[in-house]
C-alpha cells in the first residue's frame, strides 16, 4: 500500500543577493536567464549576420534566418544558452561566501581581477565545450552583477563599463575601506533612493551572510558604508541603513528598484560585449570555430543515411531483427526535418564478388530492398566488411549489440523526436474501429499494425471521414515480409482519425508521430537564494524541488496544464499544478513540489 504526502508550493523564494536566476518574484523583474538569453542572442545575431550570412538581410533577424530550415539545430543552440544559465545558478550557490564574486563590500577591484582570471581560463578549455560553458557562466555571473550591485548605473545609466574585467585596463577609483559611502536613513527597506554620497568613484553594498561584515559606526553617526539591502541582509539595519541593490522591481527587496530596468539593460549590453566585443570578446580570444561549438552555430548539411548489412550465411539468425530495426529507422526519417538527401544500402558477403551497393532517393524504395534481403553464401570473413563499408565510419560491435549501436549512431546524426500517440493490443473482442487524435504540430504520422498481411483490411480514415487511398506521395502503405503493415502520412491534418479492421484477427498496433516540438526536463534543488542549482543525484523524499519542462517549438498558442508524477512503471500517482512562463527559446512549465514519501 502506498501513502502519498504532497505539498504544492507555488511561492518564489525572496532571499537573493543577485539578479534572480530564472524565476522572479514578479513579472516585471528581469533575471540572469533573461539577461543571458537577450545578450547572447544579440551577440549571435551580429556574429551570424557578419560571418555566416555575409551581411545579407537584417542583423536583427539573422538567428531566425540562419536556423529557418533546421529546427533541431536551433534547439541545440537554445540548450547551449541554457547550460550557461545553469552555470550562473551554480556559481551563485557554490560561491555565495566569496564577496568579490558578487561585487559586494567594495571588493570591486577583486571582482575586476576575478573576471580577468576567469576569462583567461576560457582559453585553456578550448577542447572541452561543456567545461567552456560552465566557465563562461561563472564569468558572466560577476559581469552581470556589477550593474545590479554597484553604483555604476546610478552614475552612468544603462551604458556598460567596457573596461571592467579586461586585462590591461585600469579600473576607475573605488571607495576606500575607511570611506563612508552612504548616508543613514530612517527606514531599512523603504525610501532609500538617494542614499549614496560618493561621487565619481565605485562602491557596492555589504551583505551579511555573504562572506563580508559591514564596518560599524558610532552611535549617532549619519553616514557609513552602504548595504546591499533586502530582507536577507541583516547589515541593512546598521548605519548607513537600507541598501542600494537593483535586483528587482520590488522596493522591499531592492532599495534602488527604480533603476532595475537600467541595470538589466546595461547587463545585457555587457553580456553581448563579453562575447563579441572587438579585440576583447571571447570570440576574439577563442576564435570562430570554438565560438561555433559553444553555441551550436551550425546547421545540418545534406547527408546520406547509409546502411551496411552482412547478408552472409552466418547472419541467418540475426538478419530478420536487423532488417526490422533498419526499416524502423528509415520510416522514422521519411518526411521529417532530418530526412537525408538519399539512402545508401551496402550489402557485403563472402566471396567479395557478391557485394552490392545501392543508392535510393525514395525512402520507401530502400525499405523494399531491405525487406527483400535473403542470407546467402558461406561464413563471413571479416576483411570483406571493409569493402562493403566503402567510405563510411567504422563501428565495432557484436551481433548481439548491433541494434543498440545502430540506434545510437543514427540518433546522433539523424535525430528524430518520435512520440507514442497510442500503443495497444487489438483483441478479437474489441470494437473493429479505434480512434486516435493528431494535433497540429505533427509532421509525420506512422501507424504500424502487426501482423495481418497485405489483404488484412487495415483502413485509415481522416477526421472528415475520407478513407486514405495512398494515391499521393505524402501517404504510403508498406507491407513487410513479416506481414507488418506500416502506414505513413506526411503533414497530416489535425483531428480525430479512425483505424478500421475488416477481418477478425488479433493485432498489435503502434501509432507514433514526429513533431518539431521537443521537450527538455530539469529538476532543481530548493535554495534560500532562489538560485535553483540543478539536482545532482536522486531526489530525496520529503524535500522541496523545482521541476521544469522546457518545450521548444510549441507555438504561440501552446499551453501546458499539469505535470503528472508517475512511478517507475509509468502509473500516474498525482497531478501537479504548474506555472507556465515563456523564455525567448521555449515555453516553460514549472512546478515546485515536495517529493512524495512512499510507504
């Protein structure tokens, strides 16, 4: 018996010492995620327009134009930005007690030197794109916080400080340790707008609990060091009271809340400069090739999908499984965004004179050829395999593992997001008509019925009641040697479809669909700072976690309503209400919940 204990928590932590990483306490507040997305996309648009599109068209729309015909690569670009955002969140948590990382406590020169050092480390990681993104996130964290946590914006508005974090550049004057920087005010959380007294030099607030202690001032003093401010900063109660942070639009969290948008705009500009500024950006440091790898700035070229199959006598026991899996992969690519330019089938045998090679433009033609393969000849001789492979890449595997390796190789080069619409056993006692729904995002619909044969009477009806006759090249019906019927429709209209059988046979039915919609799930740990570091390991019963589902290519009208938590067998345990938000790259469904206890 299972007992489920569930608490749904839809609150956002209000304890932070930086821009919020992803979720913010109100819709007006910008986050590290929005800063990083906007700044990075501005940088990528400029870079792509100049280097990939040769300054043709609009610079603003360069990213959309570049990825227009390759939704998969655009999603990978978005995921690369998300990885940098995650590194920012991890930095906020893992280095919370290092004041200069957050530009706290007048440690701005140390912050400047930290960014220089951080930038230098990037060049040492050129061959490891994963670590590069992590290091880049650490650098950008401090770069962005300079505008939230110092008085730069109070002095210069939304203009980025181009010398900050740049080797060889001398930082402007910073307030001395003994120098008072703010005047005391009556309140600790409100009406603190004009409390900074230093001019023409940088200062930043102290933040107790973040690796620094604010100097005390004698009773009756009217000036002192500035505080960061906000309910998580006890130093705001000391002279000079209140604070100067610009993290949010909410006054009780950010004493200089009225400058939040300016801090955001300057942080966006600084992010763009950090990436592509002439001579000082990481593009100049790392070069175009590495820059392309970091952000997946590439699109698929026209490729051939090649299969090399041993049809010698030793394959007698395995050939049926190889043919079935190969046909599944071909049908999955036909009509999809990742359909190859052509299909190559290379057959090898012993003796070598029995080797054959074929090229097909039509996926259904290679399926017919694969289906007709019959084992022949003697035992295979390994050296003849090279002749069959031609110029392809060689992968070593056993016969027992061939399907696993085949799946991995093809998925890497020709990724296909295939979702199960329905899968069931069509028993003799079931109704001879079954209905399923196809939505507007589906690009390829595949119905596989096993195994009635050619004259089975398997019929498919459209939402308007019309029967599919397979007269168009957008619809095909294939019957394999094992008598499996495969029906494939490209760009099917949305609605309720009907599958009908006219003979009383027991069938296995598998209905799948391909769609440009892609899902990415993430589980984050709860922290007081609201930074949302990614969960390392497994969830612990009774602890709070934030669960994200990022949905790419869902469209303007797409919505998500609930997250369903299941057990390891896929049985639904309960629904979790969600908050739906939108980033520049995806629709996000978020839920904050307590992991259930299982009894």
